[in-house]
C-alpha cells in the first residue's frame, strides 16, 4: 500500500468532513415535515389499505396492459426508494395500479396501495407530471394522513373495520360513487381520502423533496397542479375536491424546489410516450357515471323475505317496534317494515319495496338514515351541497320547496322537500330530507321516499318515525 504524503491524511479528513457538512446543509435546507397525531399503528394502516384496495378493485375497472403496469410500477418504486427512511415503515405494502377511468384522479390508500386514473396520466404533459402526482400521493401514505383523519374525526360510525367498503364510492364521487359505495343515492363521502389544506401542503412539500431525490424537478409538481385545473373544463375535477388547494401552491412548491438538489436527474422518459401510445390503442376510458351503471351493489344485508320490487306494497302497519343501529341511533318503525343495513347507513322498508334497478339498489317506499361528510359548518350550505352531489347521479332530482328549520333528536335540523323520477315505475316520487350535525360536525340525515300518489297514506308514519329518532353520539 503506498504511503500517504505528509499532510494528505489530514486533507482527506477535512474533505470528508466538508462533504458531510455540505450534505447535512442540503438536508437541513428543506422544510421539515412532521407526521400528525395518529392513534392507529402502521400495521393497522396496512390492514385498512389492503381491505379498501380490495373493494376498489371490485368496484372499478383496472387496466391490465403489461407495459402500462410495468411503467407505473417502475415510477412508484423509484419514489419509494427516495422516501425518507424514518417515515417509510417496513410494514408498508406498496402497489401501483391504473384505473380505466376518464376523470382526472389519483389516490393512495393507507399502508401503500396507489391507484392512478387513466385520465390523470392522459392529462399530464410529461413523465415528471405523473411522478409529481404519485410523489404527492405517496406523501399522504408516509405521513399517514388517512388514519390521522379518522383520529381527528372521533366519529363512532367511522371505525377502522367498517370504513373500507365505502372507499370505492368515495373515490368515484357524487351520486355515481354513492351507488358503488352503498347502493343508494345517499352515500358516504368518507374522511379517509378527503384531506385538509394543512395535510395537502405537507404532501406538496414532502412530495417535492421526494421528487428531487428521485431525479425529477419538483417544480413539475406545481405545473401538474396547474394543468389539472386548466383541464377541468370549468368544474373542479374529483382529485381537487379531495385535495383542496392550500393557497399559493405554485409559489411555495417553487420556493421548496429552490432549496433542493436534484439527485441523478432522470434523462430518459420513453416509458411515458409508450404508455400514451398504449392508451391510444385502447377503447376510450369510462366515465364515473358509466362505471356506476355497470357496478354491482356493495355488500348489503338483505332479509330473505324482502319480496320482489315492483309487486304491490302493503300499507304501513299501525303497530311500531323500536330498533337500534350503530350504537348511536334509536328509532321506531312500522312493525311490518324490515331493516336493511349497508355499511354506514340503514333502511327500513315494507315488503316488495326494495330491489335492483339498472344495476343499483333502490327502494320505492320507506326510510333511510345515515351519515355524510359535511362540506361546511353551516347546515344550509352543507345540505345544499349534499343535494347537489345527489343530483349528479339522479338528473331528475330537484328541490320542490323551501327548506324549513325543525327539531330532530332535540337538535336543530333542516327539512327539505325533494321530488324525483322513480327508477322502477318512471312516476314521480316524493322525498323528505332531514339533516342535522353530529357532535363531530358530520352530517346526519333522515330521508323518506314514497310515490307521490301515496304520500297521504304514509305522511303520518314518516312523521312518527322522524319524531322517534334518538341520536346518542355524545352531543
């Protein structure tokens, strides 16, 4: 071994020390990101994510093209390798799949499963745009924002073991998503994938940092957000509805990018062009509404003797029975009505009033009770937004009168009359929608449905059911 020249060893030590300090300085220049409070474990994230992913794969059409899947997997693994070690828990089980859906959307489930809509990839101008969205979604996984949302919610209806089945519908959104999630026009917009502006900014910044370490310019993340907004056609795409803009998004992403060094910049993006070429050879991607029409009803507990939809429906019994549901709900229903549970809602219907129509579960007579994520702390605004969401999948649904302030379970509520066209008979049906807030700010609803010509027969029954409702959610 050659002997070192005098002083060379010292210069090597000094050089190494300088290099270490330089790397430390680069690392310290980036914005520190701290994961929020979370009562769940990473293993529970994985459990929930895998269960929810199974529901998504049953509800939504996946692309099976080998080239497309290999490309997205390669991008995803490159980002995972660049993720901060202290946030990248060894339990995580990553997967990267593409949904054959037209709308611009992408999401990652707790513990690692990630899904990109074909529409998101087709909207991107470059590979870096796709990578930016994936880095953002990966950041939600690493920071465990999904289960942190549940931790903050403290809603007894949002339990780890009960939320996965509603994810598919929440992802599709609107009335179409409700059909997938619950088989009903009143569905759950789950908190699992609906992020606060604080969480969005965290995912933006961490995503930018991961991009730089993976060899991509983080400024392309900001460009992609601008592209999504421009291609929305005047309305907010589904991705934006669950990923709200924290404000000054482009500015703070570019500021963060200026602090970062792009490591081993990626120079070849041939896979992006090949993937776009593969899409061009496929049939057009399905819309959310087309997917909903093809979707089967989600898991629903239906009594064997519920009867046949379209056959004569008996009038409500004058005798009532008391029922309890979900640990927070009690009410009285006619003795000849049967209960049907479907994830985060319950229905009570008479014989022959429940069944399938156009691939969806519908009911012609009876009541439904459930919970939806409130869009606002103002009850009128939250109710209006809920009705607008329902109308996306029910084009004949409309408000038929002024909303009135009433009492429901000893709290302020809003009663809104609606009319719709029955999917079974084509005739007009009347709907009464009653909404109020739960203790955590979620929107609880009680809705009754009946053909217009039978409203007089059912009016007193619906009134008695509504007056009997008792909510025990700790308010």
